[in-house]
């Protein structure tokens, strides 16, 4: 029973991390990591159907460099999690002048190492009562 409880808690932490980093979302499912080979009509549909834009800096990145940011874009049909740099974020901010949907919101996800530490602590914390093995005479 204790092992089942630990596995359940570790699964919950893993799911939280996936939602926290926008890899999974409740409304669009798994985020796509590229736009793929879309036709012109599909690309225009994607661009005009943007509902929300969020971004965050990867916690493990020391100095801002190429692709140290992730941009989460929600459209009418899908969600995308794309690599970006500071110039891309600035471009979205300038586009936000024309449309409030294109203005990116900065989010701060909990770093991976915090979730890993919590997972390790859960593995080693004993759950339940200790059983006394006293012999009664």
C-alpha cells in the first residue's frame, strides 16, 4: 500500500511538472513543438487564430543565449511550445501593440530541480504506522 501511495504522489508531481512547463494543457492536450509543414492557408489560420501567448526562460539556462526561452502559443485548434530567444520575445511585445492576443505574458515555472528534490524526499519518507513485533508471553 505504501509503494502504491508513493507511486501515486510521484505521478502527480510528474503531471504537475508537465502542466507547469506547458508541455500538457487542459484545453489543448499535448503541445506541439514545431509548426510542421503547413500550407499557406493553415499557417494563416494559425496566425489569425492566436488566443494566448506565454513565455518563460528555461530555469537551467545560466546566461540568456540562443533559444533559452520557451514560447507557449494557444490557437483555435492547437497549442505550440516553441524555442525562442530574447529577440523573438521583443518581437511579440512589439506585435502586442496591435493586438492584445499577441502580447506575451511572462510565466515563472517551478524549476525542475525543486520537483526532483520533492520526488526524492517522497521516496525516502516512510508512510503508515510502524508495526510492533513484540512477542507477548
